[in-house]
């Protein structure tokens, strides 16, 4: 099992688990592994830019260019993401793209 998520802060993948947290070797950001925790039973409802409720596995389209913090990557408006994964937190949609894995805000996405 090496399914460690990319850093939600800098989006790099030099991350490793440390106790109850994941730690990013690049920016030092730490965040809880708690995704699988039983205490998060009521997952917040995540809605796209149109107010459509998003679910794991949905396909979405970016509705604007998004600059990835800490990198020179810009995710282009109209980019399709085939299968999203919803996670908790500020950037609630985990998007797997050709350029890498990114945590995006649902308000910048539209269900495809
Ligand atoms: Zn980081």
C-alpha cells in the first residue's frame, strides 16, 4: 500500500505517513490521515459551480484556468477529469489528471 495522497498544500508527492498524520517533505505541511476515520461519517455534501451534487467517480470539467500553487502548472479551463474523489477540507475534490493529482475546489468544477 503506497497510496499516499499528494500534499494538499503544494501538490507534490514527497509525502509519507507519520503517526496519525501525513507529512510533506517539501513544504513541511502535515495533515491528518483521518480520511478513513469513523468520525467522519457524515461527509459534507459537495456541490459544483451549478449547485449539482458531486459524487466519487463523477466526471467534471474545469470552468476556469487554475494556477497550481507552488508550481508553474496551470490547469486549463475545459480540462476534463474522468473520475473525481471527494475528500474533506477546503479543497474538497481530488482530481487525477495527466499533469498529476490535484486537490481542487468544487466551485471551479462543473459536472460533465
Ligand atoms: Zn507540501
